[in-house]
C-alpha cells in the first residue's frame, strides 16, 4: 500500500470530489466536468467552487484533463489514492457467494489442477476479466513414486499424488548404476513419502540421509539425492500458471486505442515468466494486493490492473495466489472481496 500522505492533504470537500471523479471514470470511462459533478455531489457546491477544487487536485497530480476536454479523469496516482484510502469495499452479495461455492465448493474427486482451473474459470466469469492462478505444482499429497530408466545417464521420476495427479521429472543417474538400484530407491521413497507434500517429503528424506538413518548403498543414495536436487529446482519451474478468460478483455472495446491496449495486454500475458514472477511476489502478502498500470513492469504499457490474493494450506503456508487481470476501470469494490473469498475457499479445498 502506498504512502497516503496525499490523502492527508485533502479536506472533506476535495476527497468527495476526487471520489466522485474516480467513480464516474470507473462507471463510464469518460471525463466528468464541474457542472455534472454539481448535480451528483452529496454537498451543495457551485460549478465555480468545484473547478477550484479540481484545479488543486490537478496540481497534486491526482486528476488530469485529457486533450482539450473540460472534464477531468483520475491519474494513476489518483486512482491508487482512491483504491487505498477512499474505496469502500463491501462484502459479496449472497448470490455471488453461493455461485462461487456451487462451482468450486464441492471437491468430490477433483484433482488439485481441476480445482485451480475451475477457480480460474469461475472468477473470470464473475469478474468479466481474465482469471489467473499460480500454485506450486505439488500441492497434492504424495501417494507413490516410480523410476523409469531412459538411458544409462537419465531416468524419469514419476510422482503420483493422492488425488490422482501425476508429474514427471527427469533426473541424472550416477555412472555404473545397476538396475536394482532404481527399484531400491523407489521402495525406500515409497516407504517414506506416503501422505506427505513434496516439501514435507524432502525435509524428512534430507533428515534421514543426514543422520544416516536411511539404509541405502552409495549408488542408491545418489539416486535419492538426485531426486531431491530436482525437487529443489528453480521456483518458477515448480509453479503451475493458469490463465482463463482472456476473451473477456475484448468485451466493450470500441475504440482503436483500447484495442491496442488489449493487444498489448495479450502480449504481456504471453510473457509467462514475468507474470509468474509478479504473482510470486504477491505470495508474501497478508491479503489482497492490487497493482495498477505502470506500478509494475509487466503492465506498464497496457495500463492494466491486477488484483490477487494468496491461498494457504492447512499449516497456513502460502501455496499459491489467485486473482484477475483487467483494465484499470475495474469494479474494485466488487472484485476485491470476490478475489479474497475465492482464494480462502480454494485454500480450504486444498487441505
């Protein structure tokens, strides 16, 4: 959250006018002038008095006049100030809460990937934006592991989760490894990892190897250590990114400038590594985080907004983030509680 020093500089009249300008922009996308403001403000002010306040807000960099228009629009700074200090966020409507629960609230026999994909689809549909979900690939608890030899130097490690999910990883093999070493390594791991997450299994195995509790010969131990090294690979490579509903961003696009912005956004979404890094940075947040326009490198040209919230496993460890991407003219008051509630629900389903 940004420094709200600018908000402290505003009196009640200035705050009210700024709020109305932003809310008008979010609703219509059009500049609003002093005469129209005079008709809708909850206080009695002449257009001349409103123009004086607007001039002060413009000097503070919170609003601007597009082209030669007599009306004003919020700047990115003004929009950020509104979101952080003036926005009144309510709760979800009962029908929206029921709709979210109906679509992803019953786990049945769903895999983790299915739960996350459905969450992305659902929040995209409700928000009319693009839904994004980033999670560790191994949220599910492990059932067993198998090794399949590919050639003398490599083997395929097949990890099967309790939810039926399967993940394959290629590991390097030590020279001269006999065939029974892969069987011995798999037997040891399957006696150790059942019911654990990847992180829990890795910690237990490392402890046993360090304390020499694992009764393994030298080459078999190297196979297990190679698996651990692969499990501890780059964070971005262990993330699963889901993006749903990009087509929603094309709705209500009527002018060439907006179409160019959406094309730029689609290009941004193709740069998945940057999106993974941005979402990954949000995993340390305590609640909903909001990125507006050029506040982040990824959306600096397309002028888009990102609203995300982390979700947790039963030990309160963050295992992913969920949110929406859309234009800066988002209905923040509605979407913020929607993202927050959905993330909490997904976290409960993954425990």
